[in-house]
């Protein structure tokens, strides 16, 4: 039961952070391209790679790992929103923007996860 509560608490924080960061990015750059979702996904992937590696190598608490990795980062990253926004771009005939979003999201997020893992190993 403690693990479920830890995930719920982390999820609440992650969802609010996702909203705050993506809204801030959209207010800076506009909404013609899913910049907010892209920034959140890249940042979330970087944090996931770093924290996953760091926590497995330095912490043993299942509750903390669940709260941060499953709850906070699970609610923070937004690949479901990425999918919807990409399909909306395709439906609107914005094929170049849709393909650009797919390419950047996959390549940059995978690279950010790898970088996070490498950074964690340096500690």
C-alpha cells in the first residue's frame, strides 16, 4: 500500500510539473509546433536515464524508486500527448512538422536517456 501512495504522490507532482513546464514553453514559442511536449519528453527522458541508473546503483528503497520513476516521471513525460499532437499535425496536412516531431522526439529522447545514464555513472 505504501508503494501505491508513493506512486500517487509522485504522479501528482509530475503532472503539475508537466503542465507548468509545457505551458511555459508554449507561451514562449507558440503552439504551431508541439514545443512544450517535446521539451517535457526530452527532459523526462534525461531524468529517467539518470535517476533510473543512479537509484539502482545507490538506493534500495522500492518506495522511493516507485514514487520518482513510476509516479513523478510517469506523469511528467507525455508520449500519449506526443502521439495525439503528431496525429493532429498529420490530419491537418502538416506532414513535415509531424515527421520532424517524430524524428526529434525519438532520436533526441533516446540520446537524452543514454546521456542521463552516463552522467549517473560518473557519480
